[in-house]
């Protein structure tokens, strides 16, 4: 399945254009309303001034009728480059038309000395109307009249369009400028990522050191995650190399013995010699099996040491130790060793049951291997202050004090002729340390034998 790759630069630019386009439409809508309002306010003032100029020329004749001399300036102020058409009408008392366009729509609701405005259609064209109600005095009474002035809306529409187009042009230039700025800014901002990619590409496959390139804070979390992964990968590769190196070194001897004994069995002249060679080869296979099991356990301990949530399970150590000791009683009996257990109640620790079980199996196995026939081995679990102590004590030959620290290192044994792989006690110490515990080797009771003491924090 092909992974779809997208451009961060184009995506950011797209979001910018879409968002600004939506904001621009809203802004232009508001600008259109304001433009219409502004054009009406400006033009209505001119209409009101024209109506007032005409109203000032309305007088009462000798016969009591109203006469008006339309001033040229009243209509001149309404002229514009848009070639709007201008209309007027003067009405006297209700029902009396004085002059102007008689079919021009009139407005109702005008109060005395006030101007009202409205929209209408005259001769198929939209018009804007201003109506002014005034009174002409005869010296005895007053004669009311209404002056109505109207003009087409061409100039108003052109003014509105001009305001709207200029606003749209400015907004478009701003969007284009912002797009260019974003494009340039993203290009410069992505340069650290390009350098990061080049730095990783130039590395050899074996170079798993943390990345030291400076990157923006938004990307630092990703770099930290990659560095953490590389550290874990380096640790895993080191563990794999360590395991393979140890396996090749430790299995070389038993495999050589197996091949030698098989060759001797082929050349053996008697059945007895063949059986002896086969038995020695089988012992070498068992030895290789034990070595491989120990190496796999060491690898599991290394893996558990890298787990962040290790030791989160509570286990009851007395019951676990009693059960494992019981499993080894038949083997101890065959070896002529008295294996026993001491401990009661319930004592809890936080650890992984399988690894703690392997820890105890290694301690008992070591004691069975080194104590010798007729020895006594005691497995003991007890509480000591804030710790739970696990002890495996025997009265065998023990280990000389000067060698006790050395045997805690991998592949180091208690003597040149000592049996085993040299992994049992190091495994015990590493499992104990994995769960916050400690291990030490002491002399057994009465200065005889060896006592392995493992102390875990009480859980």
C-alpha cells in the first residue's frame, strides 16, 4: 500500500487561502452594507438641501395661491458624473398640485419642518425621494406645502461599487501578500527539517547516536522520540551482539566435545566404547542445553531491564519459594542432599514471578551443584525491617572469601575446576537489582558452606 505524501507548505497555504477567503466574504458583505449606507447618507444630504432650497422660494400670491420660482442651484447641486435624472414636485394644501412632475410618487408621514426619505420606482427606474413639509405665511395665516425631490440611483450604485471594489482589491492584495509571506516563511522554517533529514541520511547504519541537530520546538518532541527509539535500538542491538558473542564462546566447547565423541563412537571397536562415547556426547548436549537456557534467561533479564513498567505485580514470596523448593526435593534426594524450607506466613514483594522463580532456581541449582553428597541445604524466607529476605544456605565447601565478588561476574566460577557455566549467581544478582533488591554471599552457619542472601523491598 502506497503512503500518500502531502506538502506541508501547500497545506498551510491552502488553509490560509480558504480561511482568508471566508473572512473576506464576510468582510465584503459588511463593507457593502456600509457602502450603501454611506452613499445614502451623502446623497440624502444633497437631496434634503435641494428640497430646502426649493422650499425657500415658495411664496403666497395676492390671490392666496402658492407660487414657486424653482432656483437653478437647487437642481444643479444634484448633478453628477453618473448622469442621474432629477425630478421635483411641489404640492400645496391637500389635493392641490402646484408644479413639477405630477406623477412623481409622494411620501406620506412628513412632519412640519422635517424631511423624510424613501425609495420608489418612477418611469421604470429606481429613485430616491426626499419630501420636505413647510408652511408659507400670508401674514394672517399659514399655507402648508410639500416639496418632493427625487433622483435616480446611478451615482449611489457607482459609489457603492467603487467602495466595494477598492475594498476587494485591498483584501485581495493582502491575501496575496500573506500567501507569499507564508510560502517564504514556511520555506525558511522547514530548512531545519531538511538539515535533519540530510543528517540522518548521511549516517551509517551502525551509527545510532542521538540526533544533535537544532530543530524548532514543535519538532523537538519528534526528535526526542526518535532519539529515545535509537537508544533503545542500540541497547537491543548491543544485547543481541552480547548474546551471540557469549553463545558462540560458551557453546564452542560442548559442541567440540559432541563432535569428538561422535567421531570416537564411529571408530569404536566395541559396543562398550561406543556407549561411553555416546554418554559423554549426551552429557555435552545437556551442558550446552543448560548454557543456552542460562543465556536466554540473561537475554530476558536484559529485556526486562528496558521495560518501564517492570515489577508492578505483587507476589507472595513465601508460597513461591516453598513451591520451587518442593520441585527440587526429588533431585536433591537423588544427589544425596537434604533440601529443606523455613518460612511461614505471607510476605509480599513487587516483582515479576517468572524471573523471581528463576532467581531461586539458580540459587538452589548452584547449591545442589557445589554442596556435594551428604550436605544440607536450607531455603529461608523472612522479614527483616522493611525488606523481605530470601536465603539459600548450605554446609558444603563454600567459596573462598577472595573469590566471592569475582563469581558475581558473568562466566566466572568459584575455581578453575568448578563445574557450571558461571552464569547462575550473576543472573541472581541482576534479577535482584532489577526490582530494587540486593544480593550478597556470606559464610554458612558455623563458618561452613555458603549462604546467598537476597533482600527485596517489602511490597
